[in-house]
């Protein structure tokens, strides 16, 4: 890293299709629901959006570069490992996570009862206090693919702070 900015900001977005016969995992938490997210990994779109925000803050390639869906070894991988890889890249470049702000868009199931658990899970994975994690859940007002329950989407913004040496 040539430029040692004191703070870097990153943004991430992800969407996965809802389907039968899969688990619904968001932020590393399994949410009870009759549909789950389809993907090569565990398809945790919230964790993917966050990992991409961290990679983006570092101006690094996206998660598909580090975890190609063509590789068998990444099949059904726990997305927290993807997030940890993003954190490692940040760490190796001298940065740590400042705060993160997340939005999940899901028509169903109702996610508000799971906010604290998801925040606790991410807090543990990232090793930051949960008061540095914002998490909003909203619906798509029955509009579009997400509104028709075809998928769940997530947005993430994070800051990375240069570690003091
Ligand atoms: Mg994804």
C-alpha cells in the first residue's frame, strides 16, 4: 500500500436467490425459515457484502477473486472464513475495522428479532465491539425480485482505520 490514508471507506453489496432446501444464514446466524439462500458458499449475503466492503476499502479485488465459485474447496464454505480473509488483508496492510453499517433487505422472514444475535455474531467474527456495528433490516415493500421473495440483498459500509505503529 503506497498511500497510508488514516481512514479508508468501503462499500459492498450482495444478493442471493431464495430457494427451498437451503439454510438461511445471515451474518453467520442461521435464521429459521422455510427457504434459504442459494450459492456456492453458505450464501450469507450479509457477510459477503461486508467482506466486499472491506476489500473495497483496501482497493483490493472482490470476494470472487479470493474465493472463486469454480473451486470445489469453496463449496458450502462458512462465509465467516471469507470475512476473516478480508480482515487479514486489511490487517496485513496496517488497517483495522473502525465501524460498520449494514442494511439487509428481506421481504420475509421478519429479521428484527434477530438483530442482536447477528450483531453479536459479527462482533465476534470481526473482534470489534457491537456498538461499532449498525444493522438495519427492511423490506422491499413487495416491489421487485426481493419483494417477491426471490432473494435477499444486503448493503455494507465500513471504515478501516490505520493502526498506530
Ligand atoms: Mg455472495
